[in-house]
């Protein structure tokens, strides 16, 4: 009898414990903040001033999610154009989310922006005028500002004031580029601004480099039309370069190949290049290099001139430059053209004749100049991601 009583009591206690665990797990799961990305769904719960909840970005089509645990929602605003949020995370620093899609993190924004800017600038040692469409966080702008020969930098973002304010608060290392006297920031629809410039007196001053740093496809609809691409080209001279941010070639190859083939109708060269982007879904991202005169492999790069800029980078390097255009076989089959390493002429690769101290500094120096805001991150090497 006593033994049976103990058994019943044990089972009752186990049932109660199980119920408690299930309750805690269900409460945790159903309060996750799931963001929309590439056809995913979004779920919101009530907000306090700071809410410690996991940030979850999902790829619904593949049933895959990135979970940033122990993150806190520290800022949220809905503007006439988009929904902006900022999370803080102990591992990646601040996370900028726009319309439910992760845009940048403190930890690895440099990877994304360096590849967007340094790849084309290697071919433009005398570039004077640069246009950035989108990019209101200032990330691409800050990399362009590192080039002393650039005299005019225009940034056009439809929600420039709101996104710039986020950078001031949470990404100050990017905001500083807005204070550069060469910067002209415009709160305007990108395509509308381009059309106005083409109609004005400034149309006679083409841009050496045009960068389209937009949000995800479908979000900035006016930037993904045939008319927009045609007008972008009208702003360029024959040796200009246009860079367009694409998508993950691993998970969204259909988008990458569609845009590449579309731009190949406007430019003689439209080559996809790619990079490792740790906090983006899939960790793999791509860009499109467009020009009528500059072939990313066949055109020689003056690495001596580039090295004299004394740029400190975290991802980009002369050694990586040409390799970024080497695409996986599956991607090559889906695009209309792909760059080949065999096209690099003799003497086209960087050589050891470049003084070693001109090259990007060692990880210790990179840590010293790290843009990572949280002090706890200063001891981490971004290369370990």
C-alpha cells in the first residue's frame, strides 16, 4: 500500500513538472519575435521599453531560421515608408531590421559594405563622383569616404532621416560619414531623384560609380524596373561602374539570375560576385558588377595605387578581389555570363612588390580599429565568424 502510494505521488509530481516545463517552453516559443524574410511570417507581441526576447529570422520556403538568442528590442519606429527596429545582442552587437528583414549588424556590416565599395573602387583610382541609392545607414558611404580622391558623394534614400537617426544612435561609426563635407544626403525616392538630375544642369556631370544599396526585392519597388536601370546608365560615363546588391545565390538563385540577365541587357559586362556574410540568412550574399568598359578580370587593377589609400579592412583584400568573381558551378549555369580567373592578364594579380605595411593590418590592429560598439566585443576577431 505504501509502495503504491509512493508510485502515485511520484507520477503526480512528474505530471506537474512536465506541465510546468511545457508551459515555460510554449510561453518562450510563442513569444519569439519571428520576422518576415523571403516569404516568411511575422509575429508581434506587446512591447516594453526594452524586451529581452530571441530575434528570429526565418526562410519560410526552406524551413530554416537564424536565432539570435538573448537579444533585446531597444528601438522601434514606423515611418511613412517602412518599419524600423533595432535589437541589441551580446554576440553581434546592434541589429538593424527594416520591414522584418535583417539589414546589418555591428559585428559584420563591414563585410557587406567593403565588398560593395572596395571591389569597384579598385578599378577607379581617380573617381570623383559617387552616387549611393539607398544605404541610409551610411555603411557604404563611410567606405567611399575613405578614398581621398573622391570629391562628391551623393546618398539618396527615401527614408534617409529616419535611418540616419538610427545610425547616429546605434551605428555611430557609420553615421560619421554624413558629417563629411563631401557628402550630399537627399531624402528622396531614388528613381525620382535620378530623373530630376537627368533633367537638370547636373546631367552633364556623370558619376564614376553608382551603388544601389536597397532593401529586399519587392520592398523598394521603384528600384527594380527597366526604367530605373536605364536611367542609372544615363547617369554614367563609358568607364563608370554600377554595383547592385542582389541576394543569396545559394538560397535565392532565381532572383540573382533574373536580375543579372536583366542588367546584362543594359551593360556589356554584368558579372555576379559574392561574399561570406555570416549574419545574413544562408551566410552567402552576392552583388552585380556592371560596366560597358571595365571587365573585372581582364581590366588591370593598379594595386600600388590602391594600397596607398592605406585602408584597414576586415573582409576585403587584394588577394580576395578576383576570387570573389569565381562562382559555384550551379550559379554559373544560371547566369548569362560569368568572370573567369583565366581572363586575368599577366601581372593582373597583386604581387609581393606592394610594400607589406600598405596591406590591411593584422587582426590585432583590426581589433584596435574595430567599429564594434559593445565593449565586450572588442576582444573578438571578426574573422572568427
